[in-house]
């Protein structure tokens, strides 16, 4: 009997210790930020072993995070900051309310709209939800020429110009907001790459190509210059790095690295100072 009680006590103590450890990590997901050496982001909360995670988006007020998780996982997930500064257990977003496949959500700069990709008749299109009373509205299919072909992964400048992935030719496209509508679309002028993340001032853009993350800078003629691999430790020779995105203040880059179990991906973050280092190396 004594041994049984001791065993139960041991289990309880270890369970409480594990909970405290996870709760501490939960409280500090933005603490101890990385410098030029990448770190796994929100381990055990967002980055889970043996699961694909990618497409991280943080609300401008830092109170909400969306990301995509699959195998295991049901696509678009979200977590919210709680009153004690911890974060809720991530749940499936199910924005459309019908358990449709959803992925890759991104906020507009004011945080009042959320764009994401979801299938319509087996073809991926962009949808948009509005913030209403601290909740996201039932989304609508974006009424725009942007949706005339298969698309996903839309990010935005401060004036709401959209950069996105066009899957008809695997190129980066853009569309300017005119009278609150995306009336036209065009090739962004970047020769290769997918999963664009454009800076708020539209002076530089990140994207991935063949397992590495690149940056391109606007030149004096307001044209995108030659893409360059990001300097530093963000790209590796042994693993693929994809799906870059920014923190709202653009001080950090988030990306997926395929070095998890079974060659799956975790989300990492790194200081965006490496962008300026790349600029100084290549832009004279």
C-alpha cells in the first residue's frame, strides 16, 4: 500500500512540474527573443514535435496568433492572449463554420480584416473576415480578379497593397486597393519564389525559393532589384526553410524549418537585422 501511495504521489508531482513548465513557456512566448541565431517559436504551444507548422501571423496588438498545422492537425489554428498574459490552447479556427479546409491567415495592418485561403469547388481562393465586437465575422469570398485563379498566402503593405502567391504560374502577384476593392492584379515583378511577405513600406519583400529564404529590395526606380539569399543563419544546407512572415513591428522574421521529426517543420524566429546585413552586402 505504501509503495502504491508513493507511486501516485510521484505521478502527481511530475504532472504538476510538467504543467508548470509548459505554463511558464506559455507566459513567455515573446520573452528571450532571438538575435541572429534562430530559435524555435513557442515550443509545445505552437511548434509541436512531429507536426507541420507554418504561416505564422500575429495581430498588430499582439493579442492573437494564427498559424497552420497539419499531419496531425486540421489546418488553420489560432491562440489568444489571456488576462494573465498566458495564451489559450490553440484550436482549429473553422472561420467558415463548416469545417472546410482553411490555411494561411494574415492580418491587414489595422488588424480589422483577416485574409486566409480556403477551397471553393476544389480550388484554393482567398476569403476575408471582419473584426466585429472582438470576434471574426463569417468570412466572404473575396470579390476580385485576384480570385480568378488558384491563389493563397496574402500579405499587405501599410496602404493595403496585397502581395500573394499565384498558383497558376507559381509567381508572386500584387493588387492595389482602390475604392476599397482589389480591382486589378499584376505580376509583382519578382522573377521567382512563393510565400511573399512584404514590408509595410513596400521597400523590401521576403519569399522562399527551392528551400531557401530570399529578400528583394526596391531600387531608385521603384522596381524590385535582384533577389538575394538572406545572410546569416536563417538558411541551412541540410534543411529547407520556407514561409517567412514578420512580427507586426518587423523586428523579427518567422519561418518554417524542416528539421522536425519525420522531416516535418517547426516555426522558428530570428532578428530581422539580417535583412539590413544583406542590404549592406549587396546594395552599394
